[in-house]
C-alpha cells in the first residue's frame, strides 16, 4: 500500500478486513466512522480527531469478487500510542458493513518516527560513501594523499568501483594487473604491493586511468577465463608483458616462491630495487641505468653484489638457541606480513606489521634478533644495525652491501623450510 502524505504523523494503524458481500470503498469508510462513533466517548470520535488534525485521511483498498470483499485500511494518527491502540481495538469490533457480516483485524501499528530515523541513518551512510568515493577519485594529487595516509604493503581499494589493490600502485612506475582480490592478497604475501584487481571480464575505466604512463604487467590465471580477460585487457590497456599461472591453476593458489619465479622476468632475482628517491624500480630499468653509467660504475655494482653474497656466506653456524627460536616463530608469522623482535634471551619484545618496521625500530631497546615474513633490504639492515640487532631472518634478501656485522639469514639457509 502506498503511504499517504499526511504531514506530521506519529503512527500508521494498519488493518485488514473481510466482508461477506460486495461492497465498495465508501461502504468500508462509512462503517469505520459510523460504528466507532460514541463507542469511546465524544473526544475519541474519528470525525472530531480529524478536525483537530489528530487523524489523517483514511486510505482503503477493496478487492471484490465471488460475492465477497477483502482489503486493507491505513489510518495515519498523531495521537499518543494509547489512543491509537484504543481506536484500533474499536475498529476491530466492527461486525457489519451495510447488511453484510464483516471482520476487521489489526495488522500492526508502525512508529513512523522510528521509520524516519532508519531512513535518515541510511541516507547519512550513502552521503558518507558518496563523499569517500568522490574524494578518492579527485585526481593525481588526491591519489598521492591517499598513498601518504596509508601504510605501505597493505590491502586498499581504488576508484569508484573500489578495486582491491596494494598501496604500492599509487606511486610505483609499474603495475601488475590481476583478476581478483584474492590474487592481490597473495601477491602482497609474496612481497609485491603494486598489483590491482580488475574484478571481472568488464574492465573498469579506473584501470585505464591508473595505468596511464606506467609499465603494465598482466598476471592472469592459467585457464580459459584468463584468455577472455586478457583479450578484453589488450583492447583497453597498453600491456608491456603478459605472465600466466601454470596451466589449470589460479594466481591466488600460487605460493610466494612460485609467484617470485614467474615475476622474475620483470624484477631482480630477489626483489624490486630501491632507487635514490626511495621508490621501487624494475630490474630492466636498473640494467639500463648501468649501461649509461659506464664500465667503472658497473664494476662497482658487481663488487657490491659479490660482497652481499660473501656477507651471507661468512655467517657462522647458527646456535641451537637461535635456530630453535626461529623454527618456533616461522609458523606463527608465515604469510602474515608480520615481524617479531626478540631480545638476547629469546623473549619477544615486539610483534608488528612488516610495513611498520623501519618506523618502529628506532625506538626499540634490547633488540637482538629480527624475524620477518618478508624481504631483507639494505635499508632494513642499516636501521637494525643502529639499535644493535645481531640477527635478521626473512624469506629472502635484496642486494645487500656489507655495512655491518649483522648476521643475515633466510629461512631456507637455516633449514626451517626446504
């Protein structure tokens, strides 16, 4: 039933009725007014209540067929709930409409103020959502603000369609396009925060906007659906490289090692390299820079790489205490993107997200061992060295220079994983 526009209304009294004869709307309204008149006293007559705007226009629907009439009635009221209940009970006492037997039954009394409150709250939610979507989509400067306010290496969303992505897509010069949200999460576990989900075969316009002027890698599932999505992508986005999961498998099913192996064509064997400005650049960009630098620079870089390898090789055998502590922590932090800091007695000092490590390390005292679900970078080694950390253990290492006596190990080096 369409609700009438009655101005200020507190309650809607809803009733249904059955009449053993063919009657019309006017007959029902006449019975409601006539058979309740004087029943509750003159002050509660419906006519009098309408005159002082306590009762609104009564709406009635009638369906007459087979010598019988059924329908419903709605009475808007601005009285208190007790008066509304008395009038509803009075109408239920009606037993005739004209010459025909009738039965009226209360369906319910709706509190219009409560309904209005729900409408107001729902509208407020929509206003906030529209504001948030508009804010996120207001151009490149807003993208920078969103990135600065978010934590690196975390799952976030982009554009009006709220496409799942890693926070690295906002300032990285290369982007990995994957099919779904689960793929983005799996790439984050593998250390790649510059992927975004296209979320279906129809490519959202925000994808084309985000990828403008950037190198684009399509990393798709090894199935028929992946073929269809790739065809759609190639018609809208300039793709520099297409990579696929093994036949019959999906990107979300791959292990971090499998992901790294597939993506090694576009990155260094270990991880994206930090530039002088602190942003990540692909391996092929680094190679181009080396060619421009000349032979002396290239020799220096190669020497630093040999030092990095030598630094790991020179580590003495791990003590049983350290090995036991790392083996105990591995199942707790694996695929969580978290790190744990221990003191020299193997007690936990701090557990935190890997993305917060650099920021939080400076204020940590008594730290001896750092175990993380991630990549050991030169920047992390330098920060750990400042607070006296002796051991760093992670999944893999970046290109490191021997700038400290910190023992750098991977879980594979220590025999924690095979």
